[in-house]
C-alpha cells in the first residue's frame, strides 16, 4: 500500500517536473524523483547507515528512527544542527560538511521507507501527578478555597489561573520579590517540581461565578478595561499562559494588586497601564472583572493516551503548512525522553515545545514517551 502511494506520488512528481521553474533550485518535498531517492540511498550507505541504519531504524537507544519521518521536518532539523540551534557537535560538523543536494537526497530516501515495526505498549495512568498536586494544595486551601476558589476578601482565587503565571507568582513569594508574610512562610522549603505540580492542580480547577461586590460599579468599570483586554483577554479570560486571568477574581485582591503595581510590585508592563487610574476607577474595574465568567486554563489528562491526543493535534497532521512537527508513533523511546527533557530544560530551541513541557516531571516524560514508542508507526 505504502509503495503504491509512493508510486502515485512519484508519477505525480514526474508530471510536476515538466514545470521546470522551481524544481531545480529548491525542490519541495513532494517533487522527489526515483533518481533522487536512489542517490539518497548511496549517501545514506556512506554517511548515515552507521547510526540510523539503511532501513531507517536507529541502531542503538537514543538514536532516532528516520524511516517514514516527514521530509520537511528532517530538513528543518538538519538546518538546526548546522546553525547550532540543536546542539550536537558531531552532527553539526557532519551536516556542515555535506552539500545541500546530498542532504535532501538522503532525507528523501529515509522519508520514502516503510515505517519501523515495533512492539506495542499499554496505556499508562498519569493521574498520580495531579493527586500529588492535590495533596500539596492542602496547605493552601484554608485561604485559597478547597477548589482554588477563594471566599476571603483580599485572598486571590487560583482556580483555572494560567499555568506559567501561577508558577511565576508562587516563585515571586518564594524568592521574596512579593512581600506578603503569610505567603512567604507558606512557600518556604518547596522546590520547583512541587510548585509545578501544585500549579497544575489549581490550573485544572473550575473557577466559580461571583456575585457583584459591595463596592465599585461594574457598568462604569467596563469601558475602563478597554486597553486591558489586549493582554488579559476578552472580559478578563486570558489565553496567554504568562498573563493572568482577571475574570472571577476576588475584587478586593484585584484592588490590592493594581495598587501594588504602583508601589511594591515591579512589572514595567503593568505599571504603565495602571499608573493613571484613580481609586474609583480601580474599584469599578475590580467590580467588573470579579463578576465575569472565567474558565479553567487547563485540564488534567488522566492517561498517557489522553495526553497524546493533545500532542497529536500537531504531531499527527501530515502536510501542516504552519509547522514542521515530527511523527512520533513508534519512535525510539530513549530518544523521545531525551528530546522532551531537552525542550523542558531549555536545551533544545523550540518555545512551542518548551511551553508544552516545562511542567513535566521525569515520570510524565517517561510515560508519554513509552506510549508513543509503543504505537504502531505509520
Ligand atoms: C554518529 C551517529 C550518526 C550519524 C552518522 C548520523 N546521525 Fe543523524 N542523528 C544521530 C543522533 C544521536 C541524533 C539525535 C541527536 C539529538 O539529540 O538531537 C540524530 C538526529 C538526526 C535527525 C533529527 C531526527 C529527529 O527526529 O529529530 C535527522 C533528520 C538526522 N539525524 C539525519 C541524519 C542523516 C541524513 C545522516 C547522514 C547524512 C545522519 N543523520 C547521520 C546520530 C547520527
Ligand atoms: C494564610 C493564608 C494563605 C495561605 C495558607 C496561602 N496563601 Fe497564597 N495568598 C494569600 C494572600 C492573602 C494572597 C494575596 C497576597 C498579595 O496581595 O500579594 C495570596 C496570594 C497567592 C498567589 C498570587 C496569586 C495571583 O493571582 O497573583 C499565589 C499564586 C498563591 N497565593 C499561592 C498559594 C499556594 C500555592 C499556597 C499553598 C502552598 C498558598 N498560596 C497558601 C494567603 C494565603
Ligand atoms: C501589555 C499587556 C498588559 C496590559 C495592557 C495590561 N496588563 Fe495587567 N498584567 C499583565 C501581565 C503580564 C501581568 C502579570 C505581571 C506580573 O507577573 O506581575 C499582569 C498582571 C495584572 C494584575 C495582577 C493579577 C494577579 O493575579 O495578581 C492585575 C490586577 C492587572 N494586571 C490588571 C490590569 C488592568 C486593570 C489593565 C488595564 C487597565 C491591565 N492589567 C493591562 C499584562 C498586561
Ligand atoms: C502546537 C503544536 C504541537 C503540540 C500540541 C505538540 N508538539 Fe511536539 N513538536 C512540535 C513541533 C513544531 C516540533 C519540532 C520542533 C523542533 O524543531 O525542535 C515538535 C517536536 C517534538 C519532539 C521532538 C521529536 C523529534 O523527533 O525530535 C517531541 C519528543 C515532542 N514534540 C513531543 C510532544 C509531546 C509529548 C506533546 C504533547 C504533550 C507535543 N509534542 C505536543 C509541535 C507540537
């Protein structure tokens, strides 16, 4: 079947070749000829076989399989090695010494191969991560509410808040950048993975709807928020992981927070937007945001399979014009683990993948990597 499709693609490529304009200088992956592929095979035998095999199967753990991998992704990776965006000294040197044409042929050859055959894996439950976060959250719920919805004026809700913001905010108390006695002592002694699990738990809680506060006028507040929405989202529901949602927040906390930016809380971006607000404006804005309906910024996946469904929105799409994401089904497990850790720890450049993985413990990385390694490659 694969060969049949390939045959059809090749004949289409040959038809494409009658248009001489762009095929010579910069052929797109679709316009591969059989000659390219057999030239590629010779290059692979000479330069790549020792590690990636002639059949595209990595010969040892942590060497990626390349068989049937997307051509565009492989070319993008090679460019990243050359430019040092992906760090691997040996590959950088080797890729740097090869001609562009040879590289394209080698990659075309690997892309044309049938996928590797691999053993299948069972699904793994991930709920323990969230259970751990929930257990840690017990230290916070007295003030922030059982489900992260605070009912104490001046104490913020954490339910449904944006993940990166929440982690950063917790760290600010931790490091004493935000000085609140109660919060500082709460945070002492916790380490980063614990903070991240905690944050993950709160992020997945559902924010409650609030009734109108005893102060401020929400109707008067709304027009005053015109310039806030660009960052904080429509009606205060943020869609950016580093910018907090304001919708459904405790109104007294909102007032305190806005005032704090004018004095103690250092944030260049926020200061300039709130510096000109009078006390009445601040109360009105707080009243407006407090009664808006918010939603959870994240949901807790219960199993590796469920998590993979999210990853597959990018990874399981062929010919995505917006990005070159690799196929992962059947990929080498150790290689996936290594790649995910590199993204998480900021050692492999991709802000998209870093944002995705920065809260992942080693356990979650191993689970999702096992899951992918055990899926039939295609
Ligand atoms: C000495 C062993 C070795 C040789 C020879 C080698 N590679 Fe690799 N290759 C690796 C390793 C190890 C990685 C993973 C490195 C990393 O962590 O980024 C890799 C990664 C890649 C990737 C990125 C795959 C992905 O899923 O991100 C591509 C594409 C690739 N190699 C192509 C080639 C080609 C084409 C050749 C021959 C011209 C070649 N390699 C030769 C060891 C090798
Ligand atoms: C004794 C009550 C109390 C306890 C217990 C407590 N907090 Fe707080 N927390 C507060 C108060 C009050 C504020 C608002 C401080 C301010 O105005 O900066 C706050 C603020 C925060 C913020 C900032 C929210 C934002 O929108 O910027 C975060 C995050 C937070 N707490 C997390 C936690 C976590 C996690 C725990 C448990 C480990 C915890 N807190 C335990 C009282 C408490
Ligand atoms: C340019 C983007 C931007 C604009 C415009 C903006 N904000 Fe913010 N706001 C942020 C960011 C980013 C943070 C988090 C900063 C930090 O870590 O202290 C924040 C934090 C806040 C907080 C603290 C929330 C909390 O949970 O502690 C409040 C309250 C707030 N903004 C209100 C407003 C209001 C009201 C306006 C409009 C008058 C506004 N912001 C305009 C980006 C913006
Ligand atoms: C929004 C799109 C998107 C989503 C969602 C996404 N990824 Fe990615 N992923 C990418 C892109 C693009 C790359 C290539 C980045 C690069 O060049 O390093 C990538 C690369 C990777 C790699 C490197 C693989 C290799 O062959 O080198 C791994 C591993 C990975 N992603 C795992 C995951 C996991 C696990 C999830 C789900 C938790 C996920 N990704 C969700 C877009 C996405």
